[in-house]
């Protein structure tokens, strides 16, 4: 088990109800198809384990893991010309 997988498993202990189910590799590729670079394998691993946190509140914002849709939207917003 990689360090990332171990960390996600620890996070699940504290916020299991808030974690979204993981995505398939094909689903991840659909979200990332227009990216100008190839994401690291850890990105695929992360989002296969969990597609981020569900409801984020003021407490969990410190530990927020954006779901892939939100992460891609934020990237596009920050990097638009």
C-alpha cells in the first residue's frame, strides 16, 4: 500500500461519512482529457480511492479534498487567460 493510500485510509477513520466513493480510471480520464499536461499517477490513485469530501463545512474546510469536478473547475478558473 502506498503512502497516499495509507493516508486516505487514516482520513476515512475520521470522516468516512463525508468521503465520496472513488472514481474509475476512465471517469478520471474524462475529467482530465483537456488538461495541458499528464497528471501524476498519484492523482489517479487519490481519486480512485475517494472523489474528495462530500459536504464541506467550516470545520472540515481545513482538511478539504475537492472532488475532481470541483478541482478541475477551480483549475480552469485560476488558469483562464
